[in-house]
C-alpha cells in the first residue's frame, strides 16, 4: 500500500496552502469592489477530483471553506465532471446550494492534468449587488432578494458565456463591479490551475488522490482522538437572540459519544418572514463546525477530514434549516450566534477554548450615483467587541467568527461621498468579569452627496446582550441613530446632504465573577480608555479617582 511519509506530507500540504494564498492575494489585487478587495469577504479553496476540500488560503472565512466543497459536489451532479473541458468555469449563487444568500457567488474551475480532472480551484465571494429590493433585512421571500443563478458555465472552453454575463449584468445595479470581480476571480483560478499543474509536475504525480486521502485520513484521526479525550455526555443550552421584529430562540443539544459529536437544534424557533434572517442547512452546518474545529484542532489547516466526526441535525422548517423560498439575505444575523449557543452548552468541557458572547458584525453599505464617484456601492464590515475567555480578556473589535477585515476609512471616503466623522472605542460597553469582554466601538457616517444616497445597516444585539460565561456579565447592547433619533427597523435608509447615521456596537461578554478581577486590571482598563471612572465604580466597585492617566 502506497503511503506518504510525514515530512513529505507537510512539505506538499504547505505548498498547496501557499498556492491558495497566492490566489487569495491576486483576488485582492485584481478585485473591483470594496466588499471583496477591502473587506476580504471571500474564500479560496482547493478541492480534489471528487469535490472534497484539501486546503484553503490562510485568510479565508472558515464557513465558506466548509460550504464550497458541498456546493461543488452538488454542481457535479448537475454538470458531470466527465462533460467538462479545459477552460470551463462553473458558477451559482443559489442560496440553498451555496453559502446561504444570493450575494455569495460560488465559482469553480476544474484543473486538468494529463487529460483528466485532478482538482478544482474554488472561490466564494460576496459580490457588490444581486438586484432585487434595495434593502437588507426586510423581505418576504428570496424572489425579492435578487437574481438566483442556477449552476451553469460562466466560461466554456476558456470563452465567456455571453448569455450568463448578460443575465448577471442586466439584474444588478453596479454591473461593472460585479462583472469585474467575477472576471478577476476567473483570472486567479487560471493562475491557480497553472500552479497545481506545476506542483504535480515537480513531484511527478499523475493526480492528487493519495495526497488528498492522506490529508483527510490523518486529519480525521486527529479530530477523533481529540473528541475521544472529552468526557461522554449530553449538553443542552438555549439562547434568545435579537431576530428581527420578534426575538428568536436558538436551542442546541450536543452529545459527545466516543469519537463523534452530534449536534441537534430541535427546539429552535421556526422559519420567519419577519426579516430575511433564515438560514439554509449549509450555513448552519458550517457555523456549527467552526467552534469545535477551533477548540479541538486549531493548528490543523481546514480540510474535509476534520468535518467527518461532527454530525449536525436541524429540523426542516426551523430558522436554522429554512425551506425555499423563505428570505435569507441577512442570515448572518442568526448564524453569527450559533457559536454562542454551542459555547453555552459545552463551555465546561472546552475549558480555555470557550468564549463569551461577542458584539457581532454590523454590515453597513451605501450606494448611489454621484458626480465624481459614478455609480457606486461601498461596504464596510465593522464589529463589536469579542467575548472574554477563561484566561483572556475579550479582544477589541475584530472579525468573529470569520476572517473579514474592515474597509479603511480612507478607502470608503475616496470611493463614496461619505464622511466618517467618528471611529472610536465605546467605553463601558464591555461585559465585566474576572476577564472582561472586548470593548465595542462607535462609528458615525455623514453624507456629503448632492444627491440622495441609499444606506443599509444590519445591527445585532440591540435587545439581547452578548452573554457572559461562568458568572461573567453580559456586554452592553448596541444602538443605531439617524440624525440623533434611535431606530429599530431597518428598511433602506435615504440619506440627504448632511444626514448622519451613528452605530454604537456592543461590547463582548465577560468570563468569570466580577469580584475576581484584580484591581490592577481595572486601573489598566481605565488608563486605556476602555472604562470610565463611573463604570469602574459601578461595575467593579473600584474608585479610580486617584489614578493618574
């Protein structure tokens, strides 16, 4: 039986990861939109000849890397691998087949070597527009949310499919950005395919079967070993989250049984038309794997073998396994809380890897048509504070639970007639505890356009605070104000010259009893501006009046 020795395995595996990093970097450099090039809301994944993931780029959002292989395998049932030719590129943005909402396009390119398909280079990218209604959260069904493209060939034998390009361009508001990003992605795939062929040539390989099987099997063995080290048992937790209009209840039962983990979301709220916050199974599945992967195999690069021991069930028709055509555009408002209901269930056995609730992502975008800027659409993905852990304070605003980055203020101001007047920490927003949560942030956007702009914002944790763990206190909830007035509903917001939108994003939850936080840590937080004098006294009983900044 042929095998790969551990040193050769590591060298070849790391080379494939560096290959995907090169594609990732090329995507950033050649992209057209801020959501791809600046916010990095995309992932680059290499899958084997049968559609199972081998590796991803280092910066890829983890949920995309779980989803793309599943999408690839489904597409191949409709467009068989045997029918493909060199230069074909496959595409879909179907939410139920892909990443859960229409803006996420899945682009897959077969890699041919010696006349056979030996791998696929894949990218999931959030594109700037998909048509449909101009809002984000309020929607009755997916038909109102834009173009839903079934699996098809974006390129055929290296030539663009003119009809598909025309359909996409004819159904979005910023076709230059959308088509530009798609063409850029296809260009990076050509680079990636060449690099894979160079890899096979250098190692004198006919295919990647042995390498991918070895990666999968060794990863599965490690994950099963780590699970087996956990005590068998059943853990259950329920959590109320904001939802939209109505609160939503997430409920998880987690069973550790031998070398397998079983997660069941029975008891979770049903699918809803009060907001496009429903989740397809693909997204629920990928979001469920993330905390376990981080806790149990943090140093192993993502690949299909890690997923095999974790089994996920969600009742059909619940908000975590919605049926077509329920609205899904703002599904991250729900899925970004899945990690917290899981940590709530199993934190006692995950120890230092468990995390209190985070302030979540608050996507903000603005579009319009203004002289000097043209027909534009810009996005920014700020976050609240991250939750505390068993031995670590929560981090200041940072992407969690994914790897997107925040569009720089300067880029947003150059690409749109919007002035960002404030971007600063929000004192006293973090949940107190032995380890305090990460502080939230304040951002204020002002229109300086002569025309009417359309803004969208998707806040979270305005009503249900980021929960603490092990006696830690919750973080503070967030607020949105338009021209000084608080709002709680989020249809598209028209912005005239001088209008302002203020976002106050939540802080993360605390970990452990407040009484066990050292006074020196409270004083240090005061000096950094994370808490005020009043907050130190109220939350920790510490008078910092005599402490010089």
